[in-house]
C-alpha cells in the first residue's frame, strides 16, 4: 500500500496473459455489496480500440485542463466550471492524458452492473458515490496485485464522460456503468516513496471539527 504509485509511463515489455490472469485472480477477492460481484472487466489489447478509447477521453480532458488553468478544482460537483464551452473546446489535451492507454501492455475497462448494486444515495440531491463501493475495491486490488508482479497502472475516469460511446464500442449491456479505464504495464520507473498527507491532516475524533488523531 505504501509503494503502489499511479503509473502512467510504461516500457515496451508485454503483459503476458498468464501474469494478467494471476493479477485478476488475486484481485477478484475484493468485497462488494452483498457479495453480488457485479463488476466486469474487458481486457483491451487491440490497437484500434485503444486509439478510440484515447480519443473518447479527450472531451473530459479538455475541460480538466481548462479548469486547472483557471485555478479551479476540475470536474468538481459543487461549483460550475468557469471556462466557457468555447474555451474548453479550444483547449489542447496534453499527451499524458491519452498516452497511457496507447502504450500500456494491456488496458482494462472496468464496468459495474447497476442492476445488482445497492445505491443507497440514489435519492439524495448530490452526485452518487455509493455504487463505487462495489467496484473500486476490485480496481485497487488490481493495482496492488500488479505491483506484486512488477507491473503498474492507474485509475483513469476521463472516458466516463463518453460512457455511451464506450459501451457501444465494447458491446456493453445497458445496465452496466463505466467505472474506470486502467492501463497496465511495466513501469519505466520503480517508485518507492509516495507523498501523502499525514493522518492528522484528514482524521478527526468524534466530529468533523474534532481533534486530529495523532
């Protein structure tokens, strides 16, 4: 957990099927609501499909970059974006947003069946987050297992903005939602020191404004 970074730069080394199978065989023990295991993983190796996935990430990436340039927290669900649609459309997408999908040993498209997920927050007046509890533990397990095998990857969600197009591209049933696109490959650099905020910065006792756990 302390040495599994977000990997976006990969060597040309392949990710063999037997290694990928071991990674997913370990990852499948992630918990899910009611143990319903509604996740589905599509392994994409085809170059043309990858190029399409990369292109489908660009609309979200444009807004992301435009908002960062404007000093905003990109794609947050509390404040509307400051940049105009015209400014967003004119924004160039840096290669770092699309290159991992094109250069990874394999790309995993992770889906979750909303028909079997207990979305406890579905009637709240905010963006839903609860459904992720039945799929993101699996995604994180994939990254941990990949680290164990000497591989790495990252959780990307830019393509979710174009979910309908992704589902059409991959033949995904209607009830499924796109949770993540995870490029996996051999890291160019092996990082062992990660920067994270200390526990006292985000854990408090009894109340949000309580004393920090130290």
